[in-house]
């Protein structure tokens, strides 16, 4: 069990955030029966970046086997991470599993994958980091292309999208695909960037929609490939306004909605 503690303070640094790990055993969760509990922060050995006030490390969590080695790995949302002079940009730390539990670095455990740090400025991502976007506010893991590796969806609910000018907090979702070497952006596993303005999506990106505020993965249509089930992605849009009778006039302000994007053998597709 991974437990986020986003308000954890370390010394004089407030709200840097932390994550506790409690390992399972034949008698249930135990602090010592199989592996000792772990306490992770951005100051832990092998973890990318450093603990800073108001980072909120552990705000969101998601587990999946991103490198297909049979051991689950952990994504940790840090939605208030600053990058340079940009505040509250957000990031996601990835800690990979091993025979000795989560490990921040290959030399510290039985894993061959070092920890990672993802943000919108990471190579191959389909957007750029901007102030106040909260990348990593929500996370969800699923195998969206049925290659046997889990993939990671990252909500950015405060993303501003150009809609007849700039519309604030329309929201967006990034998807980074898994590989034998972990989450990766290559020609074979290109990242995706979803908004309600993406081709084939229902609805229209509007200010204060907060697309990506919540995320959930599952095989909603029961399709499978020769490798495994093909997961799909549900995206919460809690600020969506509703035109109940399709007359072009909003009837319900902030009624809310969910978009569902279905997985395929290539990757998520609208």
C-alpha cells in the first residue's frame, strides 16, 4: 500500500510531501513481516529533484508495471512543483519496483531502472510547462496499447487552451507509454496530449472545464489482444457546462461530464 502525505513538512520546509509504503504479507499489511516500511520524499536517495516548500509530493498516486518486469512501480504526483521561475507547474516522480521493494536507483536494489521525473518540459512531451498548470494533479495507469507494459495518464486540469483566445483551466491529459526500459517517449512510444479539442473527442474545450481533474482506467468494452486486455481511459470534466436540449444555450452550469477514450493495439484512440 502506498499512502500519500502531501502536507508532510521536513524540517523548516512546509508541505513538501511524502509517501509511505507498507508491504503486504500472508497476514496482511505489515511493517516488518516481509519488507520494512518505506518513507519516500524528493530528498530520498536516487529520487529526481529536491524537496521544496509547497511541492505536495504524494498528492496523487498510481501503480502499474511500466517496464513489464512483473513488479509494480509507483507514480507520484507533485502538482505544485516549481520549475525555474515558473510556479506550480507540476511534475511526476516514478519509482520502480524490485525484488526488495521500491528502489530509487539500480545500485540500491534489484531493479535495472532508475527513478524518473516527468513534466511538460520532458523530451517528447506534447506541450510546455507553464505557471499554475498542476501537472500530476491526477494519475491513472493502464495498458492502453496491450503491449504488456502499463502506461501512465497524467491530468493537468489547469492547462489553458487557445479557444478564441486563451481559455483558462480548460484542462488536458498527457499519456506516457511503458516499455521494457520503463516509461519512455520514443518514435515507437510517442506521448499523447488530449483535450476536448482533440480530433474525435466529444464536447468542446471551454474555460474552467478542468478536463483531467480525475482519471480512471479500465477495460470498459471488454476487448482484448493476443497479449492482454486493452485498457481505456475515463477523464473527469467536473466544470463542463451542459446544454440539455441542444439549443445552443447552457442550461446547467458546472454540471460536469466524463470523456472516455478507448484503447487500441496502437494506443489510445478517439
